[in-house]
């Protein structure tokens, strides 16, 4: 029987970061509630990479295994639902779900991730995480030595190109507008035979998420095997902002080296608070968060 008013910690988000935090806390016999809506941002990605012992595994398999291991700790409970509101209470925080249930805890951890804002390009969302990709460390090896596009401009495009250049010598930057590179960057791109096209992208032709061609507004097309894309994002949950948590200029939840937000008793970990977007980083930051929350509880109680 869950005591809805007696959790030490409520963790919002039950993917890699949230589960990692829950394991650290569960092993310290803390009463934990994980609230998760079941929609991780990498649910379309066929394989997870760059995480030792799980390299090449399907993301959902990693998450399912992690959840099963975490729930072997009796003090950890899992609730399927969408957290929509949060408020400060005398003893901590109250979190309300979309179905109207309210849960109370002394501390709150946001492991809510971020939500990608898809461009209005036909075929883009179907390819996202499969062959339209965001990270050379997560996906680059699988597309090594292949024809690669980069959907970005300016400093962001230049940065991705510099990393991808070590993986393939066939790179084209797709700026969808006037290229925004300084003189030094233009020289470097030219020296590495990296081309750029300024024509706006109209469509991505694909087969079950695998890119075949990028189609431009003038109806010309170029075949690619993979396309890196730098797209904007929003926070998956607006509860941290409603509680008063500060955000960074880039749109992440502002945390210190111990994953503490600017609101006392509130922590954040994973993609919502870090630019390094990977399973490995989510697990690491979640584990650190769990330890830091436990230390805070210990300092208050001992």
C-alpha cells in the first residue's frame, strides 16, 4: 500500500536518469515514488551506443531492465502517469498528475528530459533518431565513411562538421539559407572539402526512417545515408519553472555541481539539465543526484 503523503523523494521521469537516481536512493532505504508518462525522447531510436556493457542494445530494453532492477528495492514505487502540477508545502512538495492524483514528498527530482521541436519538413520526424541524428558519439560510428549531411548553420554546423570529419570525408552542410560562417571557418571547411548548400530543404525522402534523398525547395535532390540535425527543444515539463527554478540561456534547468536547482529541495538530472545528451550521462547524473539527495536528507535527519 502506497502512503501518498510520506515519500522521502518524488522522482518525475522514469527513464535512465530517474531510474539511476531511484536506485541510489532505494539502496539507502529511502521511500521513493517515480512518476513516469512512458514517452522517452529516444523511443524511435533502434540502438543505443557509447554506453559500456549496453552498446548496441535497444533503448527500451535498457530502460526495462533498469526498471526491473530498481523495483526490486521495496521502498521504491512506480506510478504510470503524467505529472502536470507542483506546489511547495510545509514539509516539502506536492505533485499532481493529469488524472488528479496528488503525491507528497520531502524532495523532488526532475528527470523529465527535453522535447525536440521538429521542423516542418516532410519525412523529418519519421527519420529522427534513425538516420536523421543529433550526436556523432551516439550514432556516428554506424554511419562512418558514408555520405553525410549536416542540417545546421553557423557555429553549430561548424562544430558538428569538425567532429564528423573524423568519421567520413563526404560531408555537405545544408544551411537552408545564407551560410553564416566567418572567414577562418570558410577556409577550414574548404581545406577539408566540406561543401555547403544554401537552398531551403523541402522534404526528406526515406524508407522506414532511413534517408534516401534530401529534396530542396527548387525540387533538386541529393542522396545521403545520414543527416545530422541541430534542432531546438523545449523542456518536457513546465513544473520546474512554475516552482521557480532558474533556467540557463540555452533553456536547460540550472543546476550546480551536485545537481541542485536554484530552489531548495529540488534537483534535476539527465537531458533537462545538461547539454551532453546521452544514456551514459543520464545514468551518471542520476546516480550523482540520488547520492546528493540522500546526503541532504541525512544532514536534515541525523
